[in-house]
C-alpha cells in the first residue's frame, strides 16, 4: 500500500475511512500511470493547527491489489468500532436566533457534514421559544442518546444544562430545592457540548481551548470526555440556578444588569456598560461565609493550570470521595470549619473554571480547575477607583491579579452570601453562617452611604437575590472535551509538517 508522503496519526483521531473512486485524471498521475486498475481508500483525520484549532484533513492510499485495499478498509473500520467512547446518536438543539441568527446555517454547513462523515445519527430540534429545549429534555427518551449538543449562545448553553441536570435529578427522585441533596451525575455515556460562540466564550476556551464550531464538532466525533464541576445556587431552601463558570456580584453583576437594557447595541453594550459601571464605582456591604476546600491539592495562587488529564482534578476527586466515606452519618457541614468575612466589596466572584476568553487570556482565576470539586472565591474590597483599574488591567496581562492588599482569594467547596440590608431580618442563610462561626474579619473603611443591592451574574444571566447559598458538586457533568492541551513547542512546524503520530 503506497502513498506519496509520510503521514502519522493516532487511531483515536481518525474520523472516518472510506473507499475512494479514482477518476481518469488521478489514475494518469505519475507512478500510478503504470497501474492497470489502482484501488484506493481515504482516511479522514484530525489535523491540529495553531491555538488549539482542529480541522478535518484527509490522506488517500492507492494500491493495485483490490483485496489488500479492502483488507485495509476493514481493519481500520474495526479499529474505529473499538473506540467505545465515540457517540453514535446525538440530540441537537439549535437556537435559530443565536449568534446573529447564524446558528442554523453554521450547523448545517460546518457541523452536520462532519457528523454525517463519522456516521453519527442526529435528531435535530429547532427551538421556538425560551425554555423549549429545557422542557423538551424532560419529555424525550434520553437513554437512547450518547450526548446532547446545543447550538446557540450562553443562554442556550445554560438552558440545556438546566434541562439535563434537572432530568437526571427527576429520574432519580432528587429534590433540587434541597441544598444538601447529593445530586446525581450524568449517565456514563451521556455528554454535552456547546458548538457555537456565545458572548464571552469562556466555557469553550476553558474546556476546548478555542471557540470554533468545527473544533467542537471534532471533539464530539472522537468521543472526548471532560468532567466538569457544577455549582448549585439556593435561597431559603429554594433552588435558583446552576452555574459552571462565573457567579459575580457587584461589578460583573452591575455590568450584566445594565447591558440587558441595551441589547439593541449588540456586543458593544458590554463595553459601554463596563465603562459606566467602572465610573459609578459602587460597593456593596455584606457577609460571606465559606467552607475551605481542604480536599484539593492546588490553590488559587499556584501556577498549576488545569490541562488535559489534570492530576490535581483526579487526585482531588479521590480525596473528596474518601472524605465523604469517612464522614459516614455525620453531617459534613458540622465537621467542617466555616470562615466568615464581613466587609464592603466592589466585586464578589466565584468561578468554577478560569473563565479565560479572548479579552482575558488568563481569566478571572488562572489556576482554577474544571473538575476538582471546588470554586475560587475572589473578594475585591472597597478601594480607590485607580486601584480597582489596576486590578482589572491585570486580567489582560501576565501579572498576578491577586497581588493586591484589597483582593482576597480562597478555594472553597461551598459558600453563602447575605447583603447587609438583609442581615437584620435573620435570614436562613445567615443563621447557618453564624452557627459555623470559625474566623471573623472586618474592614474599617471611611464611613459613607450604603448602596442598594447588586445583581448576581450567573453564567451571563441575571439572578436577583441578596442572600444565596452555593454548593460545588464535583464532576456533575461530562463534556465532549479534553481540557486544554499543552501547546506544541513549535506550532508552526506542527501545523505544516503533516506528521501527527499515526496508526
């Protein structure tokens, strides 16, 4: 079996193998001219380019022996059949209004042909109204699918995620309104992914490395699987939302609330609202109580970024499981020390991932991990407008954004927040915090007028609640992703050499 150049790829990154019909022009090329009747097959495979971008490439092999050619095709197809993690049946939700109304067109032109090439069957649902996908997920026979794909923006991702997690809990008899309930993880084979750009792209950038429909589609085809932590948000024993990226109160909540009124401006609304919010320089007074994540090996200040096959995520999951076994019938909340911090804050951010995006390559917390059962809680205390600007600028460069006296960061497995305006009412959330009073801090800034409550930014959606209880659920979801791969030392050579470690 002969080919004109060397090309090496792993079996796990072969997309498909097909018999190829050679036309008369091809047969008359070079050395194949002497062959009476050459036979050929084409191998379609993943070609890795710059910045974690994947593309579908192909290589064709010719040989004069038809039997040998068929043997190669059969052998390669059997190897692909052995890749049990690959999906065969997908449920696809498309928001026709997402991505400047380009979602349906991009799916049909760039994603669907790749699924067809890989022999993946799809059931496509075009959503017609808000919560259409979420409601549908409570009705469909979810067990027949290997995964769910959503095509749309940030809101579409959140809607499908809530539908999937809610369906898992309903089928298992779990009450989502109980903040202490151990939530049921996804089925072993069921995975989920967004294949279109949203407003921030942080989910794609943190789990795949780039926001690109073709790259996401190829990760689905090869059957990648990346566990992902999910935070549940409650108020007074009532379920509010799930979050996988950012929970932001103060600065980021104010930006979102203001930008929602200016959707007519398009993406520019975030810049306008961000500048306006920065100038307003509102602070918010309240109480934060949290449980430190003692099970995890990392810390928010270390340099160990979450990468493919992350050791910290794997080890943290094991240690968390051991802690649960040791607790037995004891209430874990009684066994763990709670720390309480009171103060005036410009921003309170809790992130389950780095939240990296094009404008902030490192993200809000560069060392946050996707699946270690913890969130990074970032508290930005009241400071001067100039100091706050210095903090924001560090999100765009390589300097340590936590190296300020007014910034505190903690790795936590649960936390509670209560606005100062609600503390006098003795809400349930503050009661819990007072019972577990472990460590108490208070800042003493100059006295000034109190500001009204902010809004929570929950993965790009507004959440109006001045008292919340948040719990991180370790590896609750599974995505068609593999985490961020380490960059090739010479990406230019990597993308041009055509050598990918094959067969």
